[in-house]
């Protein structure tokens, strides 16, 4: 009998390091990109938010394919290809001379942006089901640590060395993840596993069975609605900070302020996933955790809508981080429990695409909403995340009615 894997073994620690370094790079550039596009290319708020739409649109199209490819061809080759795409995309943005190049780079990063999905699939391969939420929580904690370091570093680099520098440093960070993956990780799917996943009659995700999978649909609805609200916030956050929280300040001050506010999100998310989530899992099942996460996230967005200065903005970010830290790992764990094991990578890719679709639509309209009123995207986002509590409550009731252990869902394979 094989010993049960510990939550922290060598492979898990390596994945956490890879995610941490990747998120340092990503969180360096995301807060700066809208300001960079506005100051260097004279782009309007409506066009700036379409840069986010381009990324998530490409991710929406490519996500399921990336996930299924990792099921059929192995996690490591797909992870490496995705990471190399991120390196190229960041270099293109840092050296861009025109708006079309910015859009091409964002589309490339979206197409190859399945590295986090594949990393999550890797974690589900090496962890037993009852430890999956906690393990995915630690992955999200690595996200949080990246957000602690990345935004502050990006703000300092942009204010001190110019707006291009964060993108080039982020490319270097992404290249480090390529080296870590190549030299330290081992494949979790054997040749036999990959062949079985290619040949299995259940290894194709058909729409009709998915539509008949009630718990899966509930998870997808919660993910879509909550991600839609997130897209409204993130699509205009830097612009909101410039117009309201740091009104009248110069580019360097706004860049640094945005970076520090997002660092608050990173700290809050890290504390939530290292301290609060494990404690919650001892008393609550995943569906209940999703409900509480949605409540906290909605409270954060409503508070941001009311904020007119950085202190209240910081408080809103703490609540938002708490909600995200509870919500996301539980949703990711739930979605892998609603399908057969050979579909884990594919369903995580499909889940990523559903969330991307929410961000595609929300970021596309967020610029227009911001033009009407800078706080309007935050009000609407808070209202939508509040509505996500309804399908989450249904998911909780469904799991109790069907007698699933500890409130988690049983695997549905039909």
C-alpha cells in the first residue's frame, strides 16, 4: 500500500514556486498596463479595457484545448509551451511601438495562458480528493504572495525606470518558470495514462452530458457570475484609482498607489489561504465556503464603490481578498469532483473558459460604464457577486440532499 501524499511534498513545493514566480511577473504588469497604454499610446478607457478583453477572449477559446491537450499529451509539454508564450508576450508589450502590437501580445498571452490551469491539473493529479481544496488553496496562496511582491515592484520600476521596464522584468521572471519546470518537475501522467485519456470513451467532453450534470452547471454559473463582477472591477481599477482614489496625482504616484493597493490584495489572499481556509475546511464543506467567499467579495466591491480615498480603498481590498481566497480554491476543487478523473485537465480548462467569458463580456462593457460614472462598475460588480450566492446556495442544498461527504460533491460521470 502506497503512503498517502503529503500536502507539501517536493512536487507541490516546486509547483508553488513556479506559480509564485509567474505571478510576480504577471502582477507586475497588470496594474501598469492600463496606465502604460494611456500615457504611451493615448488609448481611451474603452479601448484600454478591450486589451483585457483580447486576453480573456483568447484564453476562452484556447482554455479547453490546452486542458484536454495536457490530459492527452502530458502536463509538462503543455506547461512549457504556455510559459514560453508568456515570455514572448511580455517582451512584445515592453518593446511595442504601436497599439496593434499590444493587442497581438495580449492575444498570444491568452492563447498560451493555460500554464496556471495545467499547474492546477498537476496538483489534482498528485493530491487525493479530500486534500484537493487545501492544496489548491496553497496554490492560490502562492498567487497571493506573487501579488504582494509583484504590484509593488511593478509600481516602483514604472515610477523609477519608466513604464516599459516592468514588462521586461516580468518576461525574465516568466523565463525563470520555464527553467524551473524543465529541470525540476516530473510528468504525472504516464504514457499509459495519456493513451487511455486519448482513447477513453469518457475522455471527450460533450455538451449534452455537461448540461445534464447539475452540480457542474451550478459551479459554472457561480464562477461565471463572480468572474463577471471581478472583470468589472479589474477592467477599471487603475483608472478608478487615478480618477478617484488618487485624483490629481502624477503617473508615478498613481502607479505606486495602484501597486500598493494590489499588494494589500496579495497579503489578504495569502493570509486567507494559509490560515483561514484550512480552518474553514475543518468545519465547512466546499459549497458553504463558496457562499461565504461570495459574501466577502461582494462586500469588498460595494466598499470600493463608496471609497473616495486610499484608506477606504485598502479596506475594500482586504474584504475582496478574503472573498477571493475562499471562493476560488473551493470552486476549482468542486469542478474536478463533478467529472471522471480522466477529464480533470479538460474540465479545469472549460472552467477557466467560463470564467474568461465572464471577464470578456465585463471588461468589454466596463470602460463604457466607467465613462458614465467611475464607481458604476464596482456597484454593478458587487450586485452580481451577491446574485452568485443563489446558485451557490443551491449547490450547498444539493450536496446535503445527496449525502456527499463533508458537503463536497460526489463525482458525476454520466
